[in-house]
C-alpha cells in the first residue's frame, strides 16, 4: 500500500525543480512542493491514506483523529471510515483556521467531547507550525492530544518541532522516499 501511495503522490502531488521556485506557507522558497489534496480527495488515495494512517493509529491511544482544516479533513474522514470497516471506530474532527463567530463559537467541529484522547493529523509537515497550532487549539477545546501523524514529512525540522509539544509523532512518507521514487 505504501509504495502505491508514494507512486500516486509522485504522479499527482509532487513537483520538483533544480532551482527553488516553490514558495511555501512559511514564505521560504523550495526545490519541491507537495500538495496532497489531489491524492487525499481521490478514491484510491483516500483508501490508501485511510488504511496506512489507521495502521499508525493502532499503536496510539486515541478516540478521534483530525486536524487543521483543510489539509487534515479528507485524511480524518478516510481514517474514520477505515476504522469503522475494521471494527475499531475512530471519530473524525476538524479544527477551524478562524474561530466561528456565531452559534456555538467553537474551534473544533466533530462528534467529540472535552477529555477525548485525540491524534492530530497533517497532510504535509515542513516546520510543524500549523500542526502546533492544531495541537494548541485542540487542547484549548479540552481535548487530550496523545500524538501526531503526518502523511508526508518534508524533513525540514517540523517533526522535531512538533515533538516539543507531543512525544508520539510519526510520518507515513518522507521526502527522501518521494525523491527516490521521483528519480526512478
């Protein structure tokens, strides 16, 4: 499954240039760019992502998985669906980028209560900034963040930064694995 997912990411979501032409959310320029949404929103990609991340969650103590909208949303739904098929339900949730200003005025949406053990999901990790934002907002909502799983680690220090907030952090795929596949 992982090899197939790497192949699909290289085909649909991975761009590389000999010169740094891709501007990242951090403002830095990079030689490569990964946009996982064409994969996580595709039928085969959702299937593979749901199963592979569910496998990571089996070693973590969690009732729900989710993260900052929009990158984590299709991943959380794929994982939740997969977990139901495997008879080990894990709920999905989403964390807003801007706080809702009407109704219940919440950062976190989903069928979860304060005190729930959750894992934060991320599509691509570079510096870890958006993941740390998600961790903080989840904690502000009373959730017990037990870990983080990222689909792609760009290997630029993000995982290490996240570990200063949560000890259990893993990546499904690394930049090195994508580059090895891209070069083949």
